[in-house]
C-alpha cells in the first residue's frame, strides 16, 4: 500500500486548508482500515488530527474538533482533510497514514500572508 499527500504548499491565514491522500495498492473501503491525518509542526512532535474508518465514521482529536473535517471518495480511493480558519501555528508537515504502518512521505504546508 502506498499513500501520497497532495495540496497547496502555502495557505493564507483564516483560509481553509484542504489536503488529499491518494491510496494505491489497496482499497480505502477495506473494513479493517482506519485512515488518519497526522502533522508535525516545526520543533514539535507528531500530532494525530483525526481519522476516518469504515462506514465513514470519523474520529477527531479533541484539540482539533470543530476545525477539522475528514472525508473520503471511494471512487477515487482518496481521503481528504479540511482544516478551517488556519493560523501560522498550523504550519507543519502533514502526513496521511493507515493503521497498518503505511505512511505518505508528507507534504509541507505553510500558513502565511
């Protein structure tokens, strides 16, 4: 299984960040998988943001609930992250991952005017 993140590298403050994770070599509809978004801000550790599982049930970190939305497009074998009202503190490398240890390479997102 391979995962690849895509999205804008630069987002302005107060905008909504949207990232897509494309999954290959496996099906996003496999019931046993949870698909997550994780980020790492400069100088900080990894932060789990949320996940989507089978039946489109979603789970969010309490610190991100309210600003974060995760969805999936089974026809494209993709899942997406939307983070609203971004600030410079949302600058980070964003990763997508499954629950079997497969991670994308990460995509840098900078929030700046």
